[in-house]
C-alpha cells in the first residue's frame, strides 16, 4: 500500500511547478478562510465558559421613545416580578457601584465593584476556585465580605492562596475575602474585580427609586422550556407590577442571550467577513480545479497508455485520487501557516475592536476547518478531472484530443465563477473603503488636536471641599509648561472613552432626553465650540446663585421651536431646581459619528456639587511623550485623594469609533486582493493551456496567412468569452450582497454603490485580460512549421 503512495509522490515530483502552483493556490484559499474562521469561532461561535451557557440570558426593559431604548430594571421589578418566574430555573441581578480605591498596596489603584444578589453565582453555575462564593449570611449586613475575580486576586493579593480569610483595605471600607473565582469567570457580563453582596438595605437605598433603571437582571432558562413562553412570562409579570404603579404602556420587557449581548452587532460584521473569505476559498478551488485538469490533460499519453495496457477506470481514478490527496494535505499544512499570518495581520485591529478577542487563535476548531476545507477541495477539484475517465478514457486522454480546458463550455464555468466572485468581493471592498473615508470626514464640531483627557476615580466630598480641590487641580494643570487651558467635567466631550451621562428634561409643554454634562468654566472655549447666542458658563456660576445652563442648537430647536430659548427654564424630570438657559452653543457630534447630534444640556459643575469624572487639557502644541505621567503627578500633588485612572488623546478616542469599520474594510480589501490575484492566476493557467493545446490550429492559421496580431486576438477573444459571462454573474451576485452590506456603510447611496461596482468590474476585466496577455504573446510567436510537426 505504501508503495502506491510513494509512486503518487514521484509522479507529483515529475512536474513540480504544476504541483506547487496547485498547493499554493489552495493553501491561500484555505489559509484566508481558516484565519477568518478562527476570528469567527473565537468571538461568535465559542460558547461562554459556563455550564449550559446557551440558557443564560439578560432580562431588560425597553422603551422605544427614548435612547438608549434598552435599559435595566427597577427596584420594584427585581423584588416583585423577577423572583419565581416559572420559565426560568433561576434569576439574579447586580448593579455597578462607583469604583473603590484599593489602598492596601504600595500604590493606590482603582478597582471595579459590583453588588450581586444571592443567586448571582448560582445562575452562572460557576463555583469558586478557592474558598467559596457568597452565602445567605453574607447578605444580612453582618460584615463586609467579597469574592475576588482571578485578576483581582493576582493584582491585589499577589495570587496568595492564603488571601482567602484575610482583609483588604479600600478607601471606602475594609473587606474580608471569602473566595476567588476561576479565570474563566469574566465573559458575558461587565467584568468586575470585586463582588459584594447586594443586601436588602442596599436595595432600599434612596437611589433605587421606582424610576431608576440601573439594576441588571440575569436568568437561566429552564431546561427544555419554551422561549416564547419565557418572553410572555416576563412581559406579563413586569406589566402587572408596573400597572399597579401607573407606569406608561411604552415599556416592554424581553431577554437576550448573554453571548448575543456580548457580541452585539459584531456578529453580522464577522459573518460578512467570513462570507468574503469563503469567496476566496471558492475562487481558489475553481482555480485549483482548472490547474488539476490541465495537469491531468498534460499526462494524456501516459494515462492513455495505462488504459491500453489494461488499467481499469477505477485503477486510474484511484491513482489520480492519491495525487489529489497528497496535494490537499500539503495545501492544508500551508493553509494553517497562512492562517497564522492572516491572524497576525488581523489581531491588532481585532484586539481593539472585538469582544472576546483573547480567544482568537489557530486552535483545534481551526485545524478541523482547514482539514474539512482541504477535503472539500479534493472533491471539487477532482470531480471534473476524474469525470474524464468515463466513456473510453483512452480516446479522451489521447494527446491532442479536445480537453475540459480547451475551448469547450465546461472549462469556462469555473473561471467564469471566479471572475464573478472576485468582482463582487472587490466591489464590497471599495464600498467599505469609501464608507470609511466618509466617516472619517464627518465634521465633529469640536477640537481634538492637542487635546487630552484624564479619567478620574470618583471621590465624593462636601461641595465646598470639592470645589476647592477642583480649583487647585485646574490651577496646577494650567501652570504646566505648554498647557493652554484645562477644565473639569462630569460627562464627556465625546461619546468615546469617557462616560456619557443622560437626563430627561421638561418644560411646560415639552420633555426630552438630553446629554447632560456638568463642567467648569471655559469648557466650550477649550473645545472650540462656538456660543451662538447668550453667554458661556463662567466662574460666577457657583452654588447659591440661580442655576443656569447652556444648551445646544438641537435642544433649542427640539423643545422651543421658533421661540427664543434664552431665559426659558428647564427642569429635570426626576426633580431638581429649575435651570435658566443663558446660552446656546453650536451643535457638536455627541451621539457618535454615524448619528446626528443629540439634545444637550451643559450646567456649571460648581452649582451641582458633583465630583468631576474627567479633566480635559489642551496643549499649545503636540503633547510631550510623557504627558500622562506629568499630568498625573500634577493632579496627585494638588489633591492626593484624586486618583487618575487613565489618560488618552481625543484624536485617538475619535479614531476608536471607526475601528469596527476599519477592521471590516481592511480584511475585505485584503481578501478581495487575494480573490483578484487567484482569479487572474486561474485565467492565466486556463488560457495558457488552451494556447498550448491549440498550437497546431494557430500554426495552421498562420501558415494560411494569419498575422501574429490575429493569433493574439484569437487567444484574447477566448479570455473575453470567460470574462464577459463572469461580469454578468457578478451583477447577479451584487444585488443580495449590496442589500446585506448597506447597513454597514455610512453615506454611500445606491447610485454610489453601483458606480463602485462598475469600477470593480472594470478592474476585474483589466486584471483578467492582463493575465491572458502572456499566452497571447506566445501565440503570436508560434512558428507554423514547428506547430504543424504535431500532425
């Protein structure tokens, strides 16, 4: 048996260039698709690391009248509606707390904290790795205890197993550690360092009023239960609770799988990229099929001799199949190597853009995919060639006989399909590139160059003390050489790396949801936002005087129409003193690059007594390389209690809004380039084989008076007969693909899409015809007497 494989290997070595071309072609197709499969599997297909993770869901409320529409639950809903839902095996809830400041180490550091209900860990079905999780006694308020994540255990306790039972010191409290979670417990929800019990006293706190939807609810669906019944059960129970309190009928309640919530809109993006990568694989298969057919055709005399000596069709087919298996095995190994290279190129963007990016790797699932792709390639590439053995293979495999790759209809099918798929992939790549360029050119309405931001840990103090701290910090920052100005804010100058606060405001006749920011004076001036009418916030706007606000043009237009907003009052729906509008600021991009500006209300930080979450600093020129360290030291010197968590430039944060589209565009462009290259290579191979097989015909034509130009035109006409139907196939494929692609694009209309398609078609046609030029030149140089010698 082994000697048969050895013979197959020797046959491959007789024509190494042909074998190498097939292996490289298939390896590229397998590598591109396997690399993209690794990304898809690591992010979308890989299950969350919990038992029966597909049954884990987040229960949410939804109010389409306001943005964001999806929200959490209220105190009443988690107490009265959430427990004992018959469609769920268990339910739980948690709430994000302001970060705690760990002071038990050499350097103070900010850690994330959540308070969880008693069934929280039971819903996930995940026991502690060391110690225990929370038990009923921990919720009685007897003493502060906590469960640490694995990362918190390593960072705060140095990975010491004896840390369980010890206490950790935070600025807010001293907390006993009762358990440490396994490393896998961090997916499918907001990851936290410290898990505290959510006691009844916490739930009765004033901030958990009926209308505050900040409690996150989770559930584990009952095994074998109906998902439709679960949806109906949630809706009916929540509606009953809210109906007793006169809640509006706009509210709806539903659930979403934890994995679906975590992946979000990236599922469609990654599925689209995987579809494009599969186009590359199909083009590689069609090109390889043509190359294999050419290779077997070149061995016509050999195979015909085998048939004449008594070899059966089965024996010949088995020998050829062994060669295909060896080629596929080599291509599979090469494909894994290419997949590694593809991931190396995609990983930097994926790490910035995709959730669960740490799970992207060439793992066992990828190897299985590469093996399956190689097996499919064997079947697809071998089917057409092995079909030649039917019905008197001796005649079919005879030298000079008409072959699958020679001018007939069958050989054109594969190159035609390759041209169509490559054209569509190129059109999609062009559309995404144009969309990315359009998105980057959106006018944002505020200054980002040389502007940096520092994110702060929350430190709550009496208003007077907080105001003095803000003054000291800002004065210190403004004294730094090269700093033009500095402001403090609660809320974000962008919607990117900083918290975006929202609040609902009303007037006598209207109410609206608005971006709500509390800022120090000079805020608009620092960001370069013009005050259209009235005045900006000043140092005189302090506690004890009339509360004022500056609104943007969108809010003025939304709430007041043609009336003059200056001097009008706004009131928070949740109840505060009215604020008087003293200025109207120009609109700026505060809802993301893809959306128009949201209504916005900006109030003086000093009047509201809120600790700032952000410091914004504008430099006169480019910030120095060590600006983060420099500004952190200035803040710590001015107020040692104020902890700087992170620092970033607004330019970098603005770029983060295009990361997903950049990943999509980069990968699609790379895949389209591969597709076009493989398509051109396949056409070159097919036309070259056709030219060689028609050497006698071309020689006879030239002997009868045909010119070299006419010989070249004959070959190019054959290429055109492949390209033209391929472009028709591309047009047919473009309709569904463009329909799917439209939601991913920004400011690319229907007409623009088809214009880009026309450009892609032109490029594909030029590439395909260029690939036929070399065999056309060879045809023009055919010597008639040498060609006729075959007769």
